[in-house]
């Protein structure tokens, strides 16, 4: 049986508004089968706060210096910024399993597998979405997940703290969980050269294994031939913005 194909695009630093429009357009193109296979966008954002469908205004504590976006993904409020690996899988679940709970759990397992490759113990926290790492009796959150699905095609995704300045999370009640302690790969392992590239490689390897996909080579940066054209074309074509 032929495995689904997942193309990984490393896009560098992309402003949140542009990335949101980009993934919405790609998702609509995937729904219409104008893109022949699934995509995983890997990128960073300048500092930004996003509020999902279940966000509460009281969970946004301080907005100075950051943009705030209300978006269609599930979940509460979260922060994105430099040093955080953000992944947006554009996946047609009809090629896998038409089950949102299965997709969420598989996404979590892919991140747990990536952290295990990096030597960081990781696990689920019953009752909460995302990935956590244990410290004695305490669980610290290292990755957040919020998704949206239309006609079984996914967008939005995960945010994995690599070298993130964790003080930024003081702006919010992360994921709406009072008292949650955020952590990062750098905090768990200590600073090391090449940590970002090592993390990307681990995430891609674990995605391939967990989702059972064939991964296309990972282009470096948004200006690589054949990838800027895809990005520009989908953004430029009219009528690609999905409506629910």
C-alpha cells in the first residue's frame, strides 16, 4: 500500500497574519485537490498572541508590544514568538482516519516522539491537550496544540518551545490553565549549538513514523524554487479563503 506523501516546507520567520492567510489558502487548495499531497509548514512568528474558539478575555493579561488575533482553531489563548517551532500540518484526513480525536492524539504522539529523539521525557497530561515533560510531581508544558478542520482537511497545528523566552507567557494564562508552568527544549537540555536544526529534524522524523508518511526533502527557507511559487500562487488566487 502506497504511503501518503508529506511535503515539509521550512518557511523561516513569517508574520502571523501572512501565515494565517497562507495556510487557509493551502487548506482550500488541498480540499479542492489542486495540491496533490499533504504539507507541513515549519516556521517561526514574531511575537503574537492568538485566541482560539474557547478563549476567555480574562486569560489575556497584557498586550503591549504584541498583536492579538482571534482565530478559528480550537483551544484557548497562546503565545507565539522567536525560538518557538510552529508547525501547520495541511493534511487531508480522508487519507488517514476521519476522526478528530485520532488526529489530535497522533499529533501529540508525533511531538512526544520528537522529544524522545532529543532525549527529553514527554507525556500527555490527562484532561488537557498538548505535550508535557515531568519534573518530580510537576508537569511542565512544552508544546501547545490547536487545530481547525474543514471537509477533513486540517490547518493550524502545534507550537513547540525550543529556545523561546518563556517570560512572554506571563502575558497570558497559557491555554487557559491557571498555574501552568511552561518550559522549552533549551531549558530542559541546556543551550547547545544547532538545537533548532536538531529539533526540526526530530519533528520531521517522528512525523514520518507516527503518521506513516513518506516525507519529501525539506527545503530551506521560503525563497527556494518551487515553494515561493506555491506560496505566492495560493495567496494570489481569488476565492481561496475558506468560509465555514
